[in-house]
C-alpha cells in the first residue's frame, strides 16, 4: 500500500500530528448505550448513523455502523 492510500496526497513530515503520524487514521474504541425497543426481534439491525469510518476530508461521508 502506498503512503497516500490512493489519494495522491501525502502529509508533509513537518505537518504530521503525533497521534496518527500523518496517516489520518486513528483507531478508537467507543461505548454506545443501546435501548432495545419493545417488539424488537433477534436478528433485527441496529444502525448508528455517522459513527463508522469518520474522515476529516470533506469529500468523504461518514459511514454508518450496523449491528445485528
């Protein structure tokens, strides 16, 4: 994999943050409180809108997380 991850852009060393080292990627754990509604069945999908693969670049939309 190329350092630009297919974007054609690389963050200059002097501009790289210490947390991601210029990769623009951080892996974090996040805890959610989930309220199960009456009538929900085993196998129903719960969706957390905009909570997955969040990217600071304006041209990329945050993804949703779905759990069954």
